[in-house]
C-alpha cells in the first residue's frame, strides 16, 4: 500500500504541476481560480468517505469536536494561503525554479520535523535529505542555463513567495503528523479522508471568499472564451488539476500517517525531476538533468533503505507495531 501511495504522489504532483502551468500558458490568469484547484476537489473526498466502510479502530474513542474544529480551521487557512503563494510562484517564476523551491521545502521540513515531530536523523536520513536537496538545486541551475527558464517581470516577487510557500508547506506537513499522533491517535483511512476533507473545505471557503472579494470572478466568462482550444479544454484543465491535487494530497497524507512527514516530503521532491522531464513545454533532457534524476532516485532509495532496515530490526524484536521509534517513524505495513 505504501508503494501505491508513493506512485500516486509522484504521478499526482507531476500531472497537477504540468496542468497548472498549462492553465497559465493557455491564457488563464485568475490567481484565485488556480488556488481553488488545489483544494476545490474536496467534494470528491466526501463521496469516497461515504463509501469507505469503518475500520475496527474507528469504533474506539474519538477526539472531541472542540479539539478538532480548531485544527481543521487552522490547517485549512494555512493550506489556503499556501496554495495562493504556490499559484503566484507558478505564474511568476520559470518552471526550473520549482526545483529550487523543492530544495528549500525539504530543508524547512527537516527543521520542523526535528522541532515538532522529534524526528531522529540517522546517517541514511541525512544522506537522503542532502542528496535530494543537491539534486533539486542542480536541476534548477541546469534548467536556468539551458534556456528552460526565462526572465519574467515579476520574478523578484516570485522568489520570496516561493520560499514562504515552501516554509509553510513544511510546517503543514509536520502539524498534520503531530495531529494524528497527539490528537486523533489513530491512523485509519477514514480519518485520513476526514482530515483531507475538512481542511480542504476550509481552504476552499477561504479561496472562494477571496475570489469574490477580489472581483476576479467577473473575468471568468471572458477567460473561458479566450482560453486556447475553447471552453471544454478550460474546464478539463481545471477539473484535471483539482483531481490530481486531491489524489496527491490524500496519498501524501497517508504517507505521513504510515511513515513520517519527512518521508512524504522526500517522496514529493523525487517528483520534481519527472516534472522537468515533461515534454509538454519543450524541456530538453540534458546531462545535468539526467544526473539530477539519478541523484533524486539515490536519495529516495537511501531513505527507503533506512525504513527497510528499521522494519527488519522490529521484526527480529517481535511483532511489528505502528511506530518504528520514538522519533515518529512508522513501519510500512505491506
């Protein structure tokens, strides 16, 4: 199941990022609409939640609503504004810069995982984080030098926005992990769906309110009519982006509950070379990009080797439990 979640994160993030770029390249320009696609697919989660049978763990004690409502509101607002910063960064910065964003995101998450989740850093984990960071940075530098990037008028604004989005996203991942550990105290699929649904509904509400308050909603009919290849492609692009983000987010949250927020971030960073390898925007597969992709795989396998070694150690000690160590890791239950 963990491998399935990894594949969904890799594919979902890649498709969502490429469709987000396609939205802007084809004539889209409503920032709050692009922001809404990152959380607006949450009604689909409600349908899946209704169809998912309860697990035996769901019958146990449930956290009080007085605890969960502030969690949903706080995380939902954070997700909404983080999505907005991400949308601006995608508009203002060349695609290559997303590699640099991923590098800072992993660095920020290393700090928050240590401070909030008491993550233990072994040699293999440090190796994974460092190699993935260098991979993303190398990819960004290589893309900037081979003509993939371009001088955009708002790039100076995009850089601090992308850094802020990375820091906030790292914080969100760590807060989600500590919520499941300290507040919910169970890691069932229904709780994953419930957390995803409630936080994204809050984020969507914030985004829709801002969409109407900004007046950008008035430009939707004109943007739809002017969109490249027509209205059908406009709707398909937004729907596809929303579905991809929801699939990626649910799988990412499952990785947080099954392993850790740091591992979820490591997996997301591996997806960046796949984004750059996309031929939709004429990216060239240079030697630097090939090396960056190999480094990304190396970094990911390094973390996976750490998890395998921990699982083997727990197997020798006795029946495998949910947690690998006091630092917040979880054994992968195949």
